[in-house]
């Protein structure tokens, strides 16, 4: 059924060899189909929800565990790098929400497009980005995915149709609908996943873009990652109707347990099939972020530590997959610990390489600003010294 999915990270190669060389408890039946029921039922709006029964394989479950562990380790390391002032500016971490990125990728192809807001590191990794590119970008180095000029909020991978992180709240939504317009115009039979948070769900541009998408039956899936806190504001303080999957009114919606990677996979597969035939749909992913909104937010002034620890104990996406693997005797606890250790090593190795990367040349300040051929001259503040001629 599902093929074994792996990140294309150069830093991930040792772990690939590591997994291939080990004899997991499931080695004799890596491709056997396992049917698992989602943790909670889907809730539909103007649509019949998909089945709660999800098919998977030992290979896929072990890959889910490995990929989410790698993402978690990357975000924890980014936290430390920020506190060490090696990452500057804004930085929004994704730990706790890994099931959304991994489950989505399991249901689609790299020909489908994804666009998101500023919590984008793990989406980039899921699209095939490397750890080295990620940490280089976070630290403003030349080898970053945006040449060190975008930073945390502006990851991008053109060859995998990842149209980036965006710093303006909600601004990526009409752009994503525009990408879907291009897909339909070109008859590509692909879809766009446009991701935004519950904080952006009240933006007027969401409803304007949704209206046009519905009029033109565009193949766009609007994914609301509802982590329940827009910056420091609880959803119920900001939204009179926090049932975001119903916000489309005339557009169908589906509420999904965003902490269950298999539920996300099933929902995204269902949504893609729907939009290619019928036009847009809204997926509300019920998820949770462990860190604060950004690095300046301790994340504990508007919610209790008991709330955070309770989510970790009851709904953590990695622990759910760990329990599933162990209950089906697909691996042993020590083997899973080894995978986590290797993920830590990969991250550490990528950080060491990124630190050795040079910073962008100062002339890069003047590139990627205007279209080529304008011949614009850039002067210093005194208007006397010519700094550069833009190509």
C-alpha cells in the first residue's frame, strides 16, 4: 500500500542506513495492511465524513514515528539556538503539531502545493527540505533554503511546490487560492493545501478568497490549524463561533483530530478527492502547540502548566504512534529509543554544519527586490556613493 516515505535530507542519510540495517520486529511483514480506527470521529459540515477506519503498514507507522521525532528534535534545538542568540528575529515553533505536517504529506504528492503562515519549519521538512537548509536559514546563512535572507518565517521550496511561510497574518490564504486557480486553469489534477491558524480565521481576506474559490470550484483545501491560542488569546475570546470548519457556510467542512497522524492522513486524502471534483473544503485540525506563540511568549501566562502537561500525556502525536507500534509488536521500546537518538544526532550534525556556513554577501541586500532588466541604481544614505546596480 503506502510506500516508505523519508525526508530527502542529506543529514538524514545515516538514519536511513540505520533503519535499513536493523531487524525490526515487523521485518517479516513490512507491507502488511493494518486497519486502525481514528481516536475520535470526524465531524462534518454539509458533507458526509470519511470512514474512521484507516489503512496503514508497519513501514508507514515506523516512518511516521521517525519523521515526527525528527521534527520535534529540530524545534527543540531551534529553541536552544534562539536563546543562544544564534537565531534572531521572529521564531515560531511547531512542536506538538507534527501530526498535521506528517499526515498531510502521507496523503498527497509533491505535485500538490502547500502554502502556510510563519510556523513553517516542519512543513518545509515534510516537503523534502533538509535539516542543513533549515538550520542554515534559521541562522541567516548562505546555504539556507531562502539563501539566509528569509529567516524562520520565510522557508520556501519551489521544486516541491512549497510556496513558503508568510509573516502577515492570513495573507497566505488568497495566495493559496490563487495557486489553486492556476492548477485548475492548467488542468493539472492537483490541489493546494492553504494552511492558517485559528488566529487568522477571523481575517476578512479568508472569506473573500473563499467566496471566489467556491464560485470557481477551485481545488483548494483550507486547513485551519486550531491550536486554540492566537498569540496569547484563547479562541473563545476572539471568535464568537470557534467551530472553524463551519465558517465556510456554503462550503463543506470537516473537523479532524490534528494530534492523530492517521486521522489527518485520511482527512487529507478525502479532502483532495473532494476538491478535485467539487471545489473547496475546510479542514479544522484540532491540535496544540507546546511552546508559546513565538520566542517572546513564555506560553504560560494565559494557560496553566497542568493544561500543557495534560495534553502531552493524553494526546501527544508521537506517543500515540509509539503506543500503536508497540501494541502491534512492530518494534521494541529500545529500537524506538534508538531511532530518537539517531534523530538527535542528525539534528546536532546539521547544526554543526550550518554554523560553519558563511553569511550572505552584503550585495545580497540588493537582489530579489526588482524584476531583472530594470537597471535600478542603489545609492547610500547620502545619495553620493553608488552601492550597486541591480541587474
